[in-house]
C-alpha cells in the first residue's frame, strides 16, 4: 500500500521553509507520494498572491509529487473553512496523513486544546473574550488559562484537527515545529529560513539577491521580473467598486456585518493607498486580516448568499505533477473528477478558480490562464 501525505499550503512565495516542511514530512511519514494542496490566485489572509499559481506550482513540483489547487472559496476564508477545504481534497486523494508546521510542534498538545474547546464552559468563556475583541489565539489562552496556544500556524493546526473530526476522516494529523521568523515578520531572518511576508517585501524593494538566500534563486528572479503583486495594486479597482456601490449593495457581500459598509463608504474617498484606507477602517473587531478578506470578497463579487450555498465538490484540479504523481493519479477511482486540463466539459467544477485566475491576470498582466496552461509535468 502506498503512503500518501498531504500538505495544505500557499507557497506565497515558495521558500526554504517550505522545502524543509516537505522533506521533514516525507521522512516523518515515510511517504511514497507527497501532495501539496495549494491556494491559487488569492490567499487565506486576504491577499493577492505575489505571483500566479502556475509559477508557484512550477517551483513546488521540484520537491513534491503533485500540486493541486485548494478551491477559491476555502482558500480565502477563515481558518475553519480553509482547513475544511484542504482536508476535503486530502480525503478525496486518499491521504494517510496531513503534516503541518506549527509554533507548538506538539500534536498531542494541539489535540488536548482541541478537546478542551469542546467543553461548554470553555466555549462560553471563548465567546465572551471574542466579544471583548480578543484575537482567536488570545481568547483560547484566556479560556483554558494557559499560555500554550498562540500563532497563526497553531490556529490552522487546530482547524485541521477539527476538520478531520467533522469529516469523520481517517487521516492522521501530524505537525513539525515551524522554523525561522514568524509569518508576520517583515524583516529577513538571520537563520536559513525567512517568512513569506519578509520575502515579498524584500523583492518589492528590489533586494532580490537577499531574498534569493531564502528561496529558489530562479523563482526570486521570475517574481522580480514580472513585478511582485500586493494588495496596494488592488486599490484603484476597489475604490471604483466601493464608490459606485450603495450601502445596500455592499451589505450583500460576504462578512459585511455590523454596519462596516457605512465605514467603508465614509473613508474610501479620503485615501490614495490601500494601506492608508485599511488603517483608517480598522477597529478592534475588524482586524487587518479580516478587512483584507472583505476587500477580496468585494473584488471577486462573493456574496453572503453565494457562500451560504457553497458545497465542496468531489473534484480535484491538478496544477503540476512529476512521474510519481502522474502514476499515482492513475490509481484514483474513476468516479473522482481529476482535472489536469480545463475544457468546456469540466470547467463547471472550477468556475471560481478560473474567474480568480483571470482577475489575478488583470493585475499581473500574465497571459497564462486555466485554458491555455496545461498541467505542468516535471521530470
């Protein structure tokens, strides 16, 4: 029996920390096949991907056996939705394990926190702290009276454990310690590993040689030549979309709650940059990341009713594969829709992802789309 290990990823951009994650996961599980389930054109923290999904898949397939796309509506949502989409794809692919990096590095400690959060008293305390404006990790620590929990990767790790349980999956969750600086760190690390945030910033500032110490040199050059994208590039379009909308129009957008639409309309005309606008709208309840996601929902036209009707599909969009991955795909059941090349017959499975790629291309000016870019096959 083959051992299948899945990694739920963004690779924004692909870097040395990701290579370590892949190699450590392969050693830990003895995997015959390692699959990267990767966000496409936009990411979980509400950001446009620094470069297109095909370029990122090309970098990743040199180290994993298969790269498949995480469906858009999961990829740009909260931790629980993101995890549910990733675990669903991993389950469709018959995965034995999901391995994730975490600040904890201790799967038993994360499982213990997961168990505690089922307690009704702790749930009640969590709700109280969240209403006070506590972040999710801080609310957990306060509720379980511990400082064990913290960090974005721990949050996602808990979400993976919860999704596996909710889907009644036999997938075994495992974790390895996250190395290098924190995801949100904006300065390059002194170690061999540096955060994706710091690498995007370095490339945007033209410090390509510095960034190349922490990621594949060729990829750093490609991103620099194409022009690294950020949410600042979205601002003119967002300003147009918000200013032409009424409060009623905006209320239809997913997660447009608590009257935030009035705040957007009041502030948008005063600013000429994305960061200044978001800083002016930000509140204790509406964090930077939450507002980033809200901006993506506006950009992509994602409404509350659309999310309410979202059903995860039994289909897998393959972006890249090596010979091992190609052989593995042949072992999958015939009833599973495996999409290697998008066409008129199968496009209904990936309409959201096609749309997201096309919108990403408006800003990147890339000519590669889901129709003209066949599955990437690495030797």
